[in-house]
C-alpha cells in the first residue's frame, strides 16, 4: 500500500517531530502458484530511536465461510522468511529487510488472462515494537493464473462458457491431498444458453506440482458447503499439456456427463 507514516512511533506526537515510516515493496515480477515471492520491507525511524521486536510478512486471502459470510480475518496461506526479525534504529535511520518465500500450489489466483477475478490475496507486514500494539501494513498481491488455467478455461470458452468471476471458500476439496484449508471457485456463464446447456457452471482446479484435477458442476450461488452443492464431474490436466493438448474433448465429456447426471 506504499509508504505508511506511523504516528505515535518515533515520534510524531509533537510539532517538528517526525513519525516512523514503513514501506513494503513487493519485488517479484510476476507471482504464480508454486512460484517465488519476494518483498523488501523498508522501516525508517522518526525523531526518536525505534526498536522492532519481531517482524513478520505473511500471505493472507479473504474467503467465505461455509455459511456464505465473508470472514473478517484472512486465511494465512504462507509466511515469508525474512533476513532479519529484530531491528534497532537510531533517529532518522533506515533499514531494508528482504523477505522471500514460495507460494503453495494451492494459492488462489487473482487474475486470469489479464482479467481481475475479485479475489483478495494480500501481503501482510506486521511488527511488534517496544511492547506496544502490533503495526500492520497491507499490500495487494497479484497472483497470475498459470498456463494450465488459461488452457483449461480456454477450452471452456470454446464451448461457450466464459469466466465471470471467482471467490474463495473456507474448506478443502474432499478426498484429495491438500495442504491448505480453502479452495477457489470460478463461476462460468454461457450467454447462448441452448436447451441442453447449463446457464452457469462452477469450476474448481485443485492444483499441485504435476497438474490439476478439474471439478465441474452446475452452479449454485446460494450454497458454499462442498457436500451440499450439486455433484461434480472431474478430469485431470497436467502442466506439461498446456499449449500442446486440446482440452476441448475433456471439457465436452464432462459437460455431457454432467447433463446425464441431471437428467
């Protein structure tokens, strides 16, 4: 969120006194699930010395509970490894701390083919200082969809279904190997709506280092609990297939079987 002036710290409480400042700079050129993320945290002391007791930089995502309500507290996806956690700064001094991590494969994406999806993933910088209340600094983290996502959703677009948006739900996909307790739901719509078509679909990609299992179901926007939603059809897609394999037949097969399930 750029430079943040921390009034009351170091010390902005009087005329001519300068407050401390914090500025988190995301230095990763493009963040992808399974890829690296780096950031520099710049802390500047104000008119008096500043002691940082502990520095934390974490990746959070805002998600819905199974009741459909957007949870107030974000879900922690990852914690970055910072080169330093405790700092002591003289008045006017500046420290730059580099933090690095690797996003889990299950990290939600915030954009697909340049389209913002409405998903909130943030880098949260927190430090405790001189036994006072912790300080928080939030920076929106852009997580780009990998080529596999674009290939799969390109195949859906070939069948008339285009991504309208996405949201996150607390809870893992049943009967899968998972490491994070949330999943990302993509809503797809078909404006042509033939007589044998679903108006809306929900698609979930459960991704790992090899590829993704793709879940396709009739959309039910009012339901968030996985087991209460319509049944899903699945197909597998590998990362190495993106750009080399036409996923159209797999998508058509899933849609045909989905129609038979509802017949």
